C-alpha cells in the first residue's frame, strides 16, 4: 500500500495536466530499492512494484499528472517543456514526516511530449538509478531511485532497445523552469502560488511570503550542491534551468558522468560542443541559472521594479563568494584539514594545478600514501613541491580522515557502460555488483576502483535517451 497525498495538485491548479501512464505490456522488475521503500514507509510486494512502477496499474490513491515547466536549454529559452515522458503519481509522507514525490519516468506520452515517444530505454534508466544511489551514498542531495521495471516494449533510439520505467523519488520536481513557465506567460499569481508552495515545502523555517529569503535559501542550497559535485568530479552535463531543482537536489541524470583524469574543461555530452556545461564551468552556470530564477521573482521582491531588480542583483552578486566558501569547505574536508587557515584556499588551488591529468578520485583517496599516489601522475614535479606544504598543514590522523571523506569507488564510466550493456542484453548481474560497490563507496573494491583501461577511449554520453 502507498498512502498518497497530493499537495501539488491541491495547491497549484492550472500548473499541470492529468494524464495516466501507459500500461507496460510485459513488466519485469529489474531492481527495487528496498531500503528506500522502507525509509518511505511503503509496504510493497514485488508484484506491486512491478505493476505500479511500470505504469501497468495505478496504486490506489494515485492521481497521475504531468507538470508544466519551461527552461533555458544551452542558453536558449523554451517556453514549454514539461513532463514529456513522466507521470507524478503523488506524494508520500514518511513516518517521520518528510514529504516526497513519487514519479514515473519513461511511462508514456503526455501533452508535453512534443515529438518524443514518451519512453525510455533500460540503459539510461538504470544509469540514473546507479548514479543517483551513489550520490545518496555520498550524502549529496539527490533525487532517489525506487525501482526500474522493464516494460517488455521496444523503444527506437539509434537501434531497437528494451524499454523501461524508472520510479523516482524527489523532495519535489519543482524546477527553476517551473517558475519560468508561468513568469513567461505573465501569470504572476501562479509564480507567487508556486513560491508559497515551495517555501512551505522546502524552506519551512522561512516566514511565509518572504520571497527574498526564499531566493537566498535556494541560492544557498544550489551553491552547496554544485560544490559537492565539484568535489566528486561530477559533471551533470545538462544544467539547463529545467534540470535545476528548487529543493537543491541533483535531478535529471542524463548525460552525466564522473571525470577520471583531472582536466577542468572536461565535457562528456555529445551535444555540448561549446563546453557550456564543462566541469569547471558548472559554478558559473549555477549563477546563470539562479539569475533566471531571480528574474521570475522580481515582481514579488518589491512593488517598485527598479528596486526589486537592485535587490535581486545584489543577491546574485554574492553567489560567487558563497560558492567559493562552500567549495573551500568541501576541499578542506577532502584534504583532511581540521579548522580553517588563511592559506587553505591557496593550498587547494595549487593541488588542482599540480594534478592535471591525474585521476581525480584516487588522487584524493591516496594523498596520505605517496607510493600509491605517485603512479597516478603523468608528472609528479609539482606534487613534490605541494605535498610537504600539505603535510605541514594537516594534523595527525589525516589518513583516516582522507579515507572517510574521499570515496574509493565511484561509478566509473567503463564500469557503468559494462553494466548497462549487460542489462540491455538481459543480464543484471554486473549492474547489481556495481550497485553494491557504489553503495559502499568508502570500501576499497579493486575491480571498481581503477580508471578505465587506456583502450576505453574518449567517453561520450547522450541526452534524452
Ligand atoms: P531532458 O533532456 O531529459 O531534461 O528533457 C528535456 C525535455 O524533453 C523535457 O520536457 C522532457 O520531458 C522531454 N523529453 C525527453 N525525452 C523525451 C521522450 N522520449 N519523449 C517525450 N519527451 C521527452
Ligand atoms: Mg530534464
């Protein structure tokens, strides 16, 4: 049984369309996240999960909707995107009072589908499952994955692929682009209602109607999130405004991937020709996206437009400093530093310039073990100068702190591809093995720890699959 509530449909009429998911012809449960189901207080059999999380039958109390949203995609504004292949079944409230959306993705066409088929393939849905569960294991705010169910239907991409539905759990699916949808249509009342809903739901400590505090709070959460991504070498790949959650969770795992050899300009997405969403650009895009959110809130910030814009600009101007402080906190943690010294920022910056070409993840993991660290580097000269500075700064117990904060295992691109290729052929064993490894990221597990063999080549990821 799932006890649904529907605060979004209740509070925000006119922001969504009611539409049922497509039933799957032959649903087959590929993976079910039992710990997450238990945390949510769901009481599920595998048969329930297979039927409900494939869209084949609706759980009692579900009220499926497709949400409207807009978004800047690679800098260009699309006034109408919306859930083109997703159905929000409703919300659940956990035994300890937290509220989460349960959404199906890949569950069929909606009025927002445009030219799309409304479907998803097994590979990309398992990819979202794997990477979001790793993020959760690392304590990074993220949507979660409850299940992936193969539909028994083929979907056409470049070739015919087995289809699947992902059941996704999120604090909400309200995006920067949700605000943009209504602002662009001049529906100020809906922007306000959406802000009121988001404040009550995600920022309950704020005073109702304090939209400036709301903007500040979203800035704070998103800045912290991007700082965490940077610490993990995570490249989201498609930081369009429709993929930035107001809750501050990582959302919409599409062409995302983790960087192996450190290079600030790293891009994996096949369509990101300009490197707009390159690793080192993500903090700048953070500010750009938040400016788009701020624009939608201008009418709520002050009755005098000029003054409202001035207030918003003032807050936006502070993002870079705030992000830098969040990033420094992440780096202190990764470097095993205790307390704060003035020279920490320089120490962190200098490590980055010394480690170009070295594996991002293992460099941090092995900082306290020079013999293991050395072979990671194409050129160790700068490290020979940097390491003594780090050792002088770091207190006793650094090795233990390093091992407790820096993952040994991440979803390595070649391992993810290997698992997804096998799953596409019907063999889930590699996927389960990888999942087990990345759910305990601090445990050294040799086959999952090492960078891709040199033959793996340049890794390319794809959108909208
Ligand atoms: P994304 O790139 O996944 O963030 O999606 C951007 C927009 O395209 C959203 O409005 C999606 O709902 C829509 N979309 C992506 N894939 C499909 C699909 N296969 N069918 C219909 N809509 C899609
Ligand atoms: Mg999206």
